[in-house]
C-alpha cells in the first residue's frame, strides 16, 4: 500500500498554491468534488489518480504551457489533501 501522506508531504509546490489549497479544504465536499475530478468515490483508488493529475498539472505549469489551469491545480490539491485526511491512520504499537 502506498503511503499517500508521505507522498503528499514530499510535494514541493509554490507556497501560494499550497496555502490556497489548505484554505479550500473547509469547502471540500466529497460527493460533489471527487466525482468531478475522478470517476471513483473510494479515496484509496482516487488518490493515485489525483496524484497523477497533480503531477501532470505541475509539469504543465513548469513548462509554461498555455493550457495550464491554476484553478484546476488548486482543485486537485484540495481533493488530495482532503482525501488523505479521510484515510485511516496507521497505529504503530511498540
């Protein structure tokens, strides 16, 4: 199983993108937003797709491509952050 929390923590994106996405988490509605961004309501199957979308958006941004949508990038980042929060936490017993 992929550690999506670690993958999300390792993302290096402009501060403004991350801050804007964090502000948008409170307005995230899974039923509405996840359906619009992916074709699955299950966070564990949605997260790899969201990560792939985010990586594509980041590559488009870095290339300076005119098709880049900052709005879409923020929407995907919001969904990623919100869906990772919904995953069960692993508890390590020592």
